[in-house]
């Protein structure tokens, strides 16, 4: 949120997850930090007086300044992506060495407390390591009722890349044919208390396979949460739980214990949005709110369209 003064009264009016940037729509130099990493702008500023100078500075020149700053930022992103095809996949993780396992955290938990299992045995265990053959293997067992183990990492995307430009994930995996839960955490990375969890289930085959998981298949863990916005995704988790596992016959024909698992990870990539979809979804530059006079609102819209026309076609 761009504000002229970060008074306590102003700060209290905004949610904690909102990042505050000091600036003025009439001063272009202060707008670069405000538009950085934004894909939409809601313009709520309006002049507090009817003086012609104030109206021009805020409701006319301010719109021009914000639009230009936003266009400059998008041009910078385009230069950073120069030479990269819009149809190429985005590599999120490639497991080829011991260093590629860094940052992945193995965790365990339960949906409810099983007093009997907790009293008589350890219940569950898991590990993520590089095998002698050079494979990254996530394996273990879960004997506790309602228990699960998971592998989690905070995503580190290349500069200028966001997941809202992609339509889903593809995982190249191998193992013993178990099903898993893929969980994405979305929200402000600076304040994870405001984050929401979204999940999608996927199944694997005995041996190697590629699994595609569209972002549209993710559902909120809490039903009241809004749909997932891929732009806000910052953490990925792969979870194994014994429930909902289906018997899988191995090469020898013997049925395996559904409480144990083995997942070999080769890579995880983001799938690009189709070309037609990319051209039908344009960035929202500005939504004009709060302007008192219809004539000025029309003028501001004309300024915005005129600037975009000159930037794109001239």
C-alpha cells in the first residue's frame, strides 16, 4: 500500500499482511518501490480539494505517474526474461546431488492422537537422502493411526518469475506406487501466520512416471479460505499418509505393506500456461476508485489508455 505518511492511525487501518511503502503519486521517484513485484494496481487516490492544481496533480498526473512506473517495471521483467521461451517449463527443483537436498525438511505429525500406538511403539519414521546410485529418495513408514510424514521446502523462484504465469506442476518420480498429498502454502512470506494451505492428491506407479497436478485441482484445507492464488505460493510439501492407500502388486506379485513408502524424486517443474490463455489474460494495470468528478475520471482513463497505446504501438 502506497501512503504519504505512515502514521499509527493509517497503519491500524491496514491488515498486518499489507506492506507499507511511503510515497506520493505526484512524485514519480517514490513509485518504483511501490509497484515492484505487483501484478495489479488499485488506484484509490483522489484530491482532497477542488483546487485545479490539486486535481491535476492527483487525479491526472498521478494516474500517469503510477501507470508509467508500472509499465517500466513490466518492461524490466520482460528484459530479464529475454531469450526465455514463454512455453518452457520452470524448474523448481532438480535432485541430482547431495547439495540439491539442502533446504528440504522432513517432518511428521498426526491428525489425531493415537494413545495406544504412542504407548507401544515409535509409530513412524522417514528420511530423505541420496542413495548409492545417486537417486534422491524420500522413504519411511507410518504405523500410527492418523499419522503422516512429509517433505517440505520454501520455494526460491528466479527473479522475475511467479507461479501465476503457469498452470500447474509436473513431478518426475519413482518408487513403490503409493499416493501422496501435495500441499502448497500461499500468502505473504513475511508473515506466515496469514498463509493458507491448499492440497491436491496424486498417485504414482511402480517404477518411474511423470505426474501432472494442475493448480485448479488444489483445494483449501479450510473450506472457508478463498481459492488458491499461485502468485502467492511460497512453500511446497509432499505428504505421505497410510489412509486412502490402495494395494499395489509388485513385480513379484506380492502385496506390499501400505504403511511403508518409497518416493524417488528426479525433478519438479511448473507447467506453462497455454499460448492462447497467456494472450487472453492481461495484467491489470489500474482500477480507478474514489474520484469525485465523472469528467476527471474519464480524463484519467483517457490518459491511461493513451499512455498504453504509445508504449505498445509507437
